């Protein structure tokens, strides 16, 4: 059975027109008007198949196809449609429209299914509103509770809880939507790679074995604000100098990790009061630490915290660190990896086994429920993602969607 790739292309074109920043990449935050337009489009397309979609009280869009009314565990397929600011055209969305096309093929061809199939769009995967990624899957697996939803806030101090209320949802009832251990048979997600590996290896499919865990720290360094011209150098308590030293040391610590898969990134920096003629009073920055080995994350975080204290003590500054997000390292399902490999080999498609440094909802579902979870990647040109230059060839997009369908058909056979 072959997918209809023209329908996927039309879906991508239509949904990417729902964009807050035309001409400057794709910007479509969860809960935005364009996000609502996207979900309305998907809902209409599912309705054409006789499948009714609903939004759960966490904000995830879900729809179940169960033609035989079986009470077996479901196979879940999907991804996300929210983006970063000025993002790319395929991140998340490609997996969603491919899942939609899989459902079309199954319905159009009257394929019998012994398992219920669930389609899902995870809310707030990117963390663009609240600074915490994969919120929809974390809440769906009980990793976030009601208090967490009230604590997570956007730049205007509006909470995730308030967003849900404004959308007509009932966050007080999220326990009714949680996927409990043993409730699903498989989670499957198709995604762009967002790195260089597949392109450099000239492979068209990536079969992911491990997904990196993540720990995100917020660092506050407090000094003393003063006049830039009249304060002698030896009298200064400048937190920006300390932050500069610390950021360089963070790179060194990550490079010296015993694990070659450890990475650490400072991607956000706020200088207060941020004026040319004022010595800064406070510096805020984040540290994103990732590895497919939990020890790499933990040891790196410990070494960074020791270093921060040493740097700031030497300069008579105050430093505080706060954990703002974390996610587990996840080993994906080997039996399903073997199924995906078989599908690629049957179509003579070159594939590679690989790790994912990016965190994905499917990994969160696997970690939170204990269900088998798997990821299929297609190449990203130049390794670029989260930017307007994000690109995957039409051929590779077509192949990835086909392998998703082939994999699901084999899973249903088994």
C-alpha cells in the first residue's frame, strides 16, 4: 500500500499558511489563533474519515479510529504542530500530517485493525509560551500535576492553567485524560532529524535507538549596579564578567565529559538593567544539559554548579541556580526498531541507527507509561531546524511517510 504524498504536500502548504510571521519563517504558538486554525483544519480532515477529534483537558488534540470496537490497547501516532518563533516548515507538523495520511490510507483501503489507533497532536511541545518543552506529553503521563500547570507562566505571567481555562477546557479534570501504565500498546512518531548525521551519512531514514535526557537550569548572578565611568575597576562587583567566565567554563566542562554524547548550551541571557553606561546588577541565563546517558547529565550539572560558586565567590557575587525543566533519557523499543529496519530493507532504503539529542513527545510517552515508543527520522539539510532555512527534500519526506505507514501495517499484522 502506498501513501498519497500529494495530500501530505497539500496539508503542509495549507497549515503553514496559518502563520504569525509570513516571510520570516513559521511562528505558530500553542493556543494562538493560527494554532486554532491548524487544529480546525485537522479536525475537518479527520471528520471526512468519520473520525471525531476532541481536545483533552491538557490541550492535546486526540482522535481514535476503532472500527472493530475492540477494547485492546491502542497504538498512538502523532507529533506536534506548535513552533518556535521564526521556526521551520516541517518540525513536528510533518509527523502530524503523515499520521493523518496514514489514517486516510487505512480508512480508504478498509484495512481491518485488531487495535484501536489513536491520532494525537501534543500541545506546547516547543515550550515557546512557558519555557518548558513537551508539556502536553508530560501532563498526559502524569509527570506534571495541577499545581505545575498553575506555576508555569508566560512572559505576561499568565499560567498554563489559565490558558486552558481560556480555551474552554477543565484543567481540574486532567487526571481523567492521563495515560496510565499499561493503557497503550505503542507510541510511534515521525520527525525531521534536526541535525547533520543522516545527511553526512547519505541515509534517507534514521531509526532512533535512544533519546537524550535533559536538565535545564536557570542561573542568577547578583552583583552591584553602579556608574560605568566613575567606578574604579578594583571596586566593581560586576556579574556580567562572572557570567562571561562561567559560560566559557560551561563549554569546557561539557567538552571534558567522560561521555562524548554530553552537550551543554547557554541560549538565553538577560542583563539587568541592560544599559551601556551602567554596571549590571544581575545576570540571568539558562543552561541546557543533554545526554543519552543520565550520568553525563548529572555529573555535568554538578561540575557546573561547583564552578559557578567558585567563580562568584572569587568576585564577591551571589549566585543562585534553579531547576526549571528536566526529562529522562529514554531507550526506545528494540522489537519495533527491528520492524522499522525490515520496512526500510524491503523498500531498499538506506537507513542508520542513531541517537536523538532533541527531546520528543514519543520519548516522554514511553518513559511515562512504560509503553514501547519509537521515532523515525528523515534528514535535515545542513542540520538546520528551528529556523526559516529548515528543509528536507520532497523525496525524503515521501520516503519517511511511507515507512511510517509500512511500520504501522506490520505492527497491526503482529
